[in-house]
C-alpha cells in the first residue's frame, strides 16, 4: 500500500484509503520500515488486505493515531492489525485506532 523508509522526520501519512492489497511478502497496508522515525500515520482506512494480513507496521518511533484497520485476511503468520516492531515503545503514540475483525 504505502511504504516509507529512511525519508527523515516530518512525514504525515494522512487520510488514505488502502484496500485489497494481495501479495506474498510485505503486503502491509502502511509500513514504516527500518530507520523511519518521526512520521505521523493518521486517519487512514486499511481494508481487506490479504497475505500477511498486517494493517500498519512501524519499525521506528512513529505516531499511529485515529486509523481504521478492517477486514484483514491473514493466510499465513502475521504481526496483527497494528504492529510496532523494533525499538522500545517510548517517544511515540499508538492510540485511538479501531480494528474490526471479519464476521
């Protein structure tokens, strides 16, 4: 969907609709990879992704606020709807996100 890595601070991933992502590798809805810090992921909708079935992945200190992660299809091991992978959970926010499982 949206991939950000090594772009420096001050990025704002805001009000996107990421849907129907189907792949075999990094098929996350939104992914901040490696040394990506200082990004705000806010007000996005991630819907009906398949594969690893992870909605938002952050491998740095990034704020993840007010997002909707809905109807994921995990067909193999995955991190979950929102995953913080890597550094200590200090200095960033993960709050007011909504996840909805498929019925």
